[in-house]
C-alpha cells in the first residue's frame, strides 16, 4: 500500500496554491485534471504525509530542488520494491503534494497500490 484511507477531496474545497504549504489536507486525494506540472490528466494527487512505504529515487539527478524536491526531472518516488510510482513536489516555491502516476498505481477503495507488483 502506498496510501490508504483516503477520501476524494470534497466538491467546493479549494486547493491551497501557496508556496511551501500542503496543496490540501491529509486524508484526501484529488484526481488531476492536468493543471499542475508534471502530472497528467487522471494522475492522483495526495498529501505527502499520507504516503506509506515509499522512498526517493536512487538517481540523484531526479532529486533536484533548493529546499525540497521540485519534481521537474522525472519520477522521484519509488514504492518499497523500487518501482517508479510518481513524483514528490516539496520545494519551497511549490504547493507540497505527491503525484502518483495513473499509469503506475491504482486507487481502489480509496487506497493506492502499485500496479503489477506488491508495494508491501
């Protein structure tokens, strides 16, 4: 499991676009409409604090940023088995969140898991 017990962000709740702050509260997810770089339409946005058993990419070229990770150099999040699953965006000039690639994870029952392999 990459994240669990998440609910869709309620309709009418605005995203917090302030730099250096959470994009939205813990306990929720958003299905992206492709508005934020680098996610694609259909990717899942989650609060970084909701991630479980993930790790940063071993390729330091994927871990750029000044105060955190900017996520501009490809996937920088891996599941516990080392498979690329998404991008952490935690730099000071960005609203903080993780983008879980819809091509890499699935979200049944409001829990996210890596597709094709267990993210135990």
